[in-house]
C-alpha cells in the first residue's frame, strides 16, 4: 500500500461581524473540501499547506492560529491502487477574497459555519470544521 501525505488550511474571514469559511470544489470529482494538496519531496506540512493555498485559491496572507493542527488519516483507491493518506490541516484567518485558479479548483465559496459544514462532502472534514469553529468560539485566532 502506498502512503501519501498532504496538507492544507481551513481558512476563515470576518465579514459584517460574521465569520465565514472558505471551501473549495475539487475540479476532478467535484468534492467540496478545504484547499490542500500533496507534499513535495523534502517539504514540511505547513510550507506545503501555504503553497497549496496560494496555488489553488491565490491567497498568500494567512494569520495562522498556532494552537490548531488536526490530522486526517484515511484509505482510498486511485487507479486500482490502495492508498493510505495523511492530511494535516491548519487554521488561519485571511483578509484576501481568493479566486479559484484554473486547473486547480472548480469553484470557491465563503460561507457561514452552518452552510459551510452542510456543503462539505466528507464527514471527517465536517468534524474538523466543527473543531475549528469551537477553537475560534473560545477566542483563539481573532485579531
């Protein structure tokens, strides 16, 4: 079984006093999730996450919440081969609107927590968004 590592960010912003989360629609299969991607050889998780966000949604100003780091592990099949995947997700605020980059992401959406959670495709990511919202509700990351 091949092992693959990826990293990304759960991004949020505050607009009109309301917190919104950025979710992206994958170009390949149309899944809704967070901007993330595979680590390149020799690359560390946070650096890969920042690179992927810049490549997928053209956001470079990230104000990271240092206490938030979550790991997803799952198995899936790609081209008939079973893959074991680890995804590290960080949390950050941004003041940039972002834009789906051609060839990377089909579309993006900034949504309040309930709508973002409802639109996410995978239950594991819904749970991570719940944890991010709980973290921010405790006052971490605001500033």
